[in-house]
């Protein structure tokens, strides 16, 4: 059974800093990996989807990497802003989609 | 218009009541899914459907039932709601796996409170 872990569960950083969020998964037989953003009580916003054949994807200040062999993905956020405060979820596509429990990010102005 | 819609968006109901959550999609996808999210937890799969005649239980199906009325519509029912079914419910759709790659598209969520 696929297990997806996101550490830390919560992270606070000053505005302007670069930061990295981590995601690890136990079964490397995956199709894709996707990062989502979720504001409190709200829906999911897709940030980046990395196919298993890719090593990374970039969108604006966000860069996601994937290392299937080690079962790891990172989401890099450059020049963080208060508007980046949210929970970030990692989801792994195997035969089913398995979510991590998320990292709650707070950017301190 | 949104590709995946859910109704209602918010619902408060009492213990023992029957409630239905509805999901519609305009993406033309064959596959549809229902998830629930509890505070501090990731999404967990309740039921999924690969086509109108193919419905499968997910990891937490007890207390729920579903109906796939058409390719574009997938409803989730709570036959007798209980307080621990209070959660945020998401519907999602996807195309069939193509070359091993696929993506799920999520609706905006339904916040259900059972008192």
C-alpha cells in the first residue's frame, strides 16, 4: 500500500525567503506526482504535475522535482510572499491517487 | 463555467437524515471519484467509478453509497448521516490511463456538517 509523508507538518518562514517542502512515498511504481495548494476550508488548486519520466517542473516561482528511485519530491518556492500561506499537499498517482497530509506554510510579513 | 461542479457547496444536516451530494462534469471523462477530507488529514477515497456500469469501493466506503446516473454525473449518498461524517467532500474526474499517465481534476468541494 502506497504511503505518502510530508514533513514538516507546519512551517513558518519570514517573507522573502526561499523554502523547500518535502514529500516522500513508499512505492516508486508511480505514474505522476502532483502538488496542490489548499487555503483553509477551501478546495484544491493544482500547482504542478510531474510525470514519472520527468525530473522537474517549473511554474513561476515554483519548482517541483521528482526522484522516483528514492521516493522523494520537493517543492521549491522562491522569494516567498504572505499570499503563499496555505497548506501544500503532495499526491502520488499509482493505481489510485494517494495524498499526503500536507505541510501548513505560514509566511511572516 | 467550471469543469467539475458540486452541489450543494455547504450543507448542515441532522443525525439520521439521508443526504445526497451531487457531482457533474463537462470534461467528457469516463472516471469519477469521491473523496473526503478531515481536518489535518489528506484526502481519502470513498468510491470510484470507471464507467456507468463500473462502481468500486474505496478505502472508507462504509456508511456511503453512490450512483452513476450518466457519464457526467456521480452522486454520493449518506443513508443515515452521523456526526463523524462531518467533513469536506471532493469529487474528481479523470480520463482513462493513457500510456500510464493521467490526472484527476477536482471539484470545489462540499462542506458537510452533521449535528
